[in-house]
C-alpha cells in the first residue's frame, strides 16, 4: 500500500474507485468527485485513468516467477487513511474496511465493436438489439410505440462461452457503442464477500447504474441464473431464491442495459429466459478470427522479425482464445528481451504459445 499526499483542498465528495485488471485490482480509496446535474463526476478523470493504466502496466512488466505481481493495490490521497488501515488490530476488520463499498467496478470502456472478434451473425444480433436502445426516443415517441408499449424495457444480454473468448471485452464495446460507462460486478465475489447483503447490494447497483446511465455487467453469473430452488433445505438456498427475486424485480423496473456473462450455458430459470433479449455464444476464434485478434493486440511499435506476420501467427497458433493471444504477444516480447534481443522472432512466439498451453495442462 502507498499514499499520495496533498492533492489540494478537500472541497469535493470523496469516493473509492476500483479498476479490475488481469493481474490486480487497483483501488483509490478517496478519489475526488463533484456533483454535476445530480451526477457524481470524477475530477481529472483522464489523469486518473492514466494513473490506473500506468500502475497496472508497471505490475505486468515487473512480474516474475519468484516475485509474481501483487493481487491488490490500495492508493490514498491522504496518508492518514492508509495509516488507519494499517493500524487495524483485526485483519478481518481491515478487509471489511477496504472492500466495504467496492462491489462495483466503474470504468470507461476501452474497446469498440470493431475490436471485438465475433461471427457476423452474433455481432449483428448484438447491434440490432442495441439499436433498440440507441433509437428508443424515435421509436417510442416519434413513431408512437409508447401507445402500444408504454413501458420501456431493459435490454438484457446473456454472453456465454469459454473463459477468454471476449465476453467482458464485448460488454465494454457495448458501452462504447452507446457512449456509456461500465458498472461491472463479479457476482461470485459479491455473493461470497457480502453474505446476507447480496440483495441489498444488487438493488444499490441498479440504482447507481440508473442514476449514472451506465451499462450494468454481472460477471460470472452462472450461480444464480439457474432454475429456482423448490426443495429448500438450508438457509443458503433460501438466500439464493431471495437474491433471484430481487434481481427479477430490479430488471422489471430498469430501462437500461444489463449484461450477464457466464462460462457455461446453465439450465436457466424461465423467468430469466423471458427477460433475455439476446443470448450470444462466444467461441474460440477460427483462423480468420485469430488474424483479427493478433492485428488488434500487436502494438505498431513492436519490432518484429522479418519472418513474423499476422497470417503466419494465426495459422501457426490454433485452439486459443482472444485472451490467450493477448498473452502470447506480451510474453513473446518478454522472451525476446530475456535473450537480450531488440527484435521479437517467430521462435519467441512459439515459446510463449507453448507456455500458454502448458498453463492449461497444469490447471
């Protein structure tokens, strides 16, 4: 943990912000906001976002086998806040203090629909659904659909598929398409860390998303999208049903965009099925898809050997997800530097690919 001092007079609202990255979760405990049109707007947002990215980049670049990257970074503008946390006698109290208001990760989308690899049919399915929201004023007011359907409905997406196939990236792309921020909640973490508080936090998430006109994303939602429990034998089962009931009620009242991401297509509760507008499967990319992903994630400044090209990479490395490809590129660059080379060769990519595949075997 570390502190940043003296960022000026405290004349604004203070809130915690968390960004979730592959290697770490980074939190500013006392970021400064101001109210504009009843919405809380972060001050110096561009610089704050850059700080998050720079810290994450430093973590990724300096991780090693024996000193892996940290999983949690806590930042405070006032050192006293950090000192108070460090002086907690009870570790559980410290954990509760740090995570108390952090079940929502709020960030601006980094990807566009053009950067997400999806089969044309699935991409068209998403765009068609989004255009309902994009053109709702014309559809409901000018073209009179409010006379037939007086209540705007939430746009509910279900993204399912193997890890690393682009579900979260596509959720961000939806935010870009609609020019909205992302409110991301890892449901599995929410349920485990806030036992008994999950329904209240779900209501709070919908309220905040509505106030800020944000896209609400529930990650790893497998555990509560299944069929409602009818033979309840313990209080935990009862709690799951209460949570689902609250979720359904909030979906009924919400008129924004909600995305559920799951690794497996569960045996869904019928009540949820009726509310899902588009259920989209994310698959491992084919060769053309891998070309698109390699092209998206290879930096223009990355020095490549003459025998390395996008087509060759896409053909050589199959049965990998988009997240795998991103890792392959990054680790190939590290491999080149480790052998004191200023150019990334095809062999570096092969070593990186082999490491990725071995990672799955170990898992």
